[in-house]
C-alpha cells in the first residue's frame, strides 16, 4: 500500500515540474550608444502569434524581464 501512494506522490511532483517547462523568460538591459544604462524606459513584449502584449519599466540598472511567457515568436520594443 505504501508503494502505491509514494508512486502517486512522485508522479504528481514530476508532473508539475514538467508543466513548468512550457514557459520562458525574455530579459535584457537597455543602454545608449555610449553604454550608459537607461532607467525608466518602457519595454513592451508582444506575442507575434496572438498579438497579446505586456509592458514593464526598466529598473535603475536598465534591466527588464518578462517571465512566464508561452512559447512563440515575440517582438520587444523599447521606448524612452
């Protein structure tokens, strides 16, 4: 009886880890031509297949990140 429950628990744990593999992250650093970082720039990522967009603002180091993106082709637009 214990083996059945342990097997089910392992299946549930590995099953949830498998689902996590179907999302990705796009991240970057925004800088000018001289290499100076650009804080508070608007970064927008658009899924080219669905047209859905998400927007964020770069931090003080010029960094931005979009997590949990579904697989697909994306366009990244930066505005200052």
